[in-house]
C-alpha cells in the first residue's frame, strides 16, 4: 500500500487549523495555505500596485511576513482576512517605497539633459537633493533619484 502525503488531506482542513499546524512545525500546511490563496493575494497586490512585477514582489514579501508572524494570528477574524490585510499593507509599502523614486530615460532624448542638470544643480544648492546615482542595464541608461 502506497503512503499518501499529508498534503493530500489538507483539502478538508480549515485555514485556521492549517495555520496552527504550521505554527507547530508542519511546513506543508503553509504550502497549502499559499496554494489556496496565492491567486487572490496576487489579485489584491496587482489592484493596489498596478504593476505585475511589483505585485509578485508584494506576494513574496507577504508570504515571508506570514511565515514570520504566523504566531501572532489570534483567530479573532478569518485567516483570509488576516492574510489579505498583510498583502494590502505590503502593497501600500511597495508603493511608498517607489513613490519617491523618479527616473529619466536619456537614451532617446538627450535634450532633457540640460534642463535636468539645471534642476539638479538648483536642488543641490537649495539642499533638497538627497541621493543620485546612475543605473545602467545594457538596454537603457537612466538617472534615478531617490528622495529620503
């Protein structure tokens, strides 16, 4: 007789039970939670970020948060509510982290360089400039600003 993987039985287990099993050391339980909710997690992340790559990052960061904070799940609400709140917060954090980042593409339009240089010098003189660096990736050249 062939032994069945414990994960094959998870389809009959409630989410709240799965998180308890994960907290008690059953990593397959977290896998099942992710399988059940990953598409909805990505949907929420995409709806907030409006960027598929950022949504993937948000889902990954959310899963890490779920792993680290599973012991903090109190059970006052459904596990899905807790998970979707983590995803929403991670997506908002992602937007905040990229909100202050601006880039100018210089490959096709070098005419922007003089105006940009004048604005950059004004920002440096007035103390509004925090950080600037070149980002080169073989397909385009961008100057990226990050305001802190």
